[in-house]
């Protein structure tokens, strides 16, 4: 299937680009445009976990045909944001603290190993790219106080870029692809944390500590701080009442 190849492509730039913002000169199909709009609405909670996504209703909301909408839903199925129910259509994937615990533990194992390898093999160009990604993330973090969909989306893109760039010097494409999938799976949970703020955090300082340990080529310290950073999101989610996860 062409869309699956596009999403799970060997080139990590292909993997990263689809869910994010439109790049200069990028031409989107109707299905990709509908996919992006639906994805934002699912992540922002417009479509709650466990609710049915009825094609006949949604095609009018998103101003596309039924076939185009099903193609967009298939892309969301690849993301893990939607689940198929046989011939009964599509449903927004459920959320739970237990699910996020599984995502988090697996992500920690994969991302810390990828960072360890990146620190061992990264060159000066990699260091410069990491510093640049951190700078853009810092700018996005400074605007989070506005608490709008746009500022949250911008922060999410820059946060993803920072984490992707940190491990970009890792030679294993599988580690990077699995990390990317797990990162995407945790996005809805991060949005809950941003909106609910269940525990006090200085996320900027957390990112800065990861950056400094990485650039100082201290793999044990960098991976320890990274693991603590990822696990703080799990602690935050565990503080939320179960009814915040939808059905």
C-alpha cells in the first residue's frame, strides 16, 4: 500500500514529515489534508477515545468524499490513533494509564539506547543540529503560556524534532523508527499533560540538562536524564482521574 510505504519509509525524513506541518513546496493530496485535520482533532480531544468515526457524518465535516475520508482513516490506523472494527468501521483508539505505562517503558529502552549510540558516533554537524533543534524548541516553549491549539502544535513539532535530532546519529534505522512510532503514540497523553498540568514541571530545564549531558559526551548521564524526563510524563498521567481518558 503506497501510503504505508510513505509512512514507514526507510528515510526518516519521510517518516517525520507526514504528521507535521506542511513544508515549503509540499503538495498534499485530499486524503493527506483530511488526515492532518483529523489527526489534530483526535489529539486535541475533539474526537474522544473510544468514539466511533462515522464516515457518512465526517465526510461533510471535513468536506471530502467517503473514499478520501477512508483513506485518511487508514493513515490514522497506521499511526495507532484509530482502530478498525472489522466491517463496523473505525473508532478512536482508547487511552489509559496502563497503555501509557507500556508505551513509556518501551520508549525509554529504545530511545536511551539510540541516544547512547548517537553520542558515540555523532560528529560536529550532529552537535550543531542538536543545538539548533534545542534553540527552536526553546522558542516554542516560551510561547506555551498562550495555551492555544497553535502553540501546543508548534511545541509538539519542535519537541519531536529535538528528540529525533538527539538520536539522528544512531546508525540503527529500526531503533529510530520504533522510537518515532512510540513518540507518536504518546502524543495524545502529552497533550493531556499540557492542558491539565497534574504535576509541576520545568520542561525547558529538563531538555537543557539532556542537551548539556549529550554535548559533553556523557552517555550514562545523558541517558539517565532522558529516562527521567520521559518517565515524568508517566507520573503526570498517573495523577489524572480515569475519566480524563474518555470511554
